[in-house]
C-alpha cells in the first residue's frame, strides 16, 4: 500500500468543499457535528479511492470499486440526515459502522495478496 501525498492533498481539498456544503445546508442544531463527522468519513473514502495504491492489480480494482460503493452510500446517508433532526447515537452508529465495515474489507483485500 503506497500513499501518494499530492493526491491525498487533493482528496483533503475536495472533502473540505463537501463539508462546507454540508455545513451550509444542515439544520442549525446538528450543523457542527454533521460537518465534522462527514469530513472524517468522506476523507476516509476519498483518500483510499484516489490517494492510496495497492501493490496488486486485483486488490486495486476491488479497492476502487469498494470505495465508490461506500462513497455513494455515505452520500445517500448524509443526504438523508441533512434536513432531519436526528439523535447523535444513531448518526454515529450508522456512519461509524459503515466506516468500520469498509476498513475491515480493505484490510482483508490488502492482506490477501491478490
């Protein structure tokens, strides 16, 4: 697994734009927590998608596909939670659980030496 720092900076900047959009459209009661947590989750998916390269081609293709699927799932989840007043434990459990599943699958892709 090799990180490309220039692409990680680009992922950071794209995530900052996405988080500012979420901050702008969120409800006032959940604005700060949704901005911070969406920044962390979107950066995790984008950094793995464009900023990290696996050594084996099959693992690279699987990582890219998995990253896009989970990024789209996170976009849908963020859009759903954007305009509703939600409780924080449900928000953390859904986003954190999805992020945990994502990194568990990525770990096994990298470990399997495809």
